[in-house]
C-alpha cells in the first residue's frame, strides 16, 4: 500500500452532467415563477423606472411616406398587370372566335362550290341525254309527212324541242307545259295564240277529227274548257308536252284520242 493511501483527497468530486442539468432546470423554473409572480403582483408594487424608447412615426414621417408610396406603386403595378392579362385573354377569345367563323365560312363556300360543280355536271349530262333522245325521236318520226311553208316551220320548231322537260307554268327554252309549247310554235310564223289550253281550244276554226291536217291544234276536254293541247304532225301522230314523266314527245293519236281540233293555218 502506498504511503499516501490513507490521506483523503481534497479534490471535490465531479458532478455528473445529469445532476447539472437537473439543477439548471430547477433554477430556470424558480426564475420563471418569480417572473410570473412579479407580473401578477399587487397594483401598488414599485413601478418600473427604466423604459425603452421606441421611434415615433407620424403622418409627416419620411419613413411612413416612403412606405405608403411604395405600397401605392405596388398596388398600381398589380392593377396594371391584371388589366393587361384581362386584355390579353379577351384578345385571345376574340381571335379564337374569328378563326372559328372564318373556318365555318370557308367550309360553307367549299360546300357551295362543290354543289355548284355537281349541278353543272348534272346539267351537262342532262343536255347530252336530251340531245341523244332528240336524235332518237327524230329518227323514229321519219315516217311523219313532210310539210313546207308555215306549217313546216311550226313542225320543225316542235321537233327541235323533243326531249325537253315538262314543267307546269314553264315557257321554255328547255322546259314547257302543253299550251306554252303550242303558243311558242305558232309564234314562229307570226300567229299569237292565247297562253292557256281553254282559250287555245277555241282560237281557230273547229275541224273534225276525221279531217285533220298537219298543223291542226288538238285539244282534250270541251271546247273552251280544254285541259290539254298538242299539235297534229300527220300519220296519226301528234307532238305535245305530255307530262312531267314524259316531257316533250311524239305520240300515237289512237293511244290517247283527242276531244276536238282547231285550225289556225
């Protein structure tokens, strides 16, 4: 054993960190309690004599005026930015609407052009078909008696209209009704017939159906109340604007006997 072993050390023992933390906590708690008690003390407690002065701001203060100016400028800039966005949005909506309208108009024009082209093509095909039909009908009518003079002029005009359409109220040059075709044919030789069938049926001299001549006007129905007219072209045939399904054709009188006839040539 050492000769100093029996001598007690004069060094104070080290305090553990946990004990130090505990004491610090207790001290903090005590100080907090004192502070609370002081704030809740009686009204007649000794007043605080030491104060801290704060800078005073007045309406005329440069600092306040600067702050107000900055705030007003920021507000104005925000308002301008909002107004600009509103204008941009309105312009975008207007542009989109205009583009949509332009597209619709372009589509409408394209559709109208397409329909016009189809109508023109159909009209060309119809004219070609009529020309072919007229040639066929002309060939089929070669047996009709040859005539000359005013009668020949009337018959030639009528044959030139073979294949034209029948349209109620039409007066040519490519569509007719029965009485307008008869009127136009006799106008070629200076004879001005009435426009309607009833009047045409009494426009000339009444003749017997057994004594018909080329160029006589045939009528169906009573004289003065006829509902249809045509022109006799010889060999038991007549030419008329028959109906919407047939158009201008040559027909056999035996298939649809007339009620009477008048002669104006």
